[in-house]
C-alpha cells in the first residue's frame, strides 16, 4: 500500500474516521491552531483544517503542525487503550481503530521526516 503525502490527501485522511481511526473534532483543530498562534473560527472541519495546513505552510510551521497532530493522535490512542482495558470484549473494534491511528501517525511522521529533510 502506497501512501501519498500530498497535503490534500493528508487532510482527507485526517477527516475520515474510517481512514484515520479516530474522529478529529473542530475543537481539536482549533486547539492545534491556537498552539501555532492562529485563531481559527468554529466552522466546517475541512475548512479550518485546510486553513490550518495553509497557515503552517506559509509560516514555515509544517514541522510543528505535524508534531502537534501526532501528539493529538497519541492522546486519542491512549483513550482507546483505556477503553480496551475496561472493555476487552470490544477489542476487535478497538484494535482496528488503534491500528488506523498508528498508520495515520506513520503517514504524518513520514511527512514530518520529508519536511525536516527539505529544511
């Protein structure tokens, strides 16, 4: 399976529960924007994520953005691991989500690595 690191592909991947493995809500995106020094309006997730990605690219904050996204995914991963401990019978479903979150992190880390090498 080849993964495309095109920013549009990454955006679509992050916004798709079936691809990403977790739901990234508007507040998650706004919080990342705040950490990067951009105030984002509470609008459609795709619009504010696109704004965030473009802002990071224009202000040479892509590495920071990707790091914050990975940190957010780590938090969601930890929450699912807690659910897995408390509800072992849901393991099949939760393991699938955990796998997808880890695959998403690999996608972002690969993109992070590419951006670091370009700098």
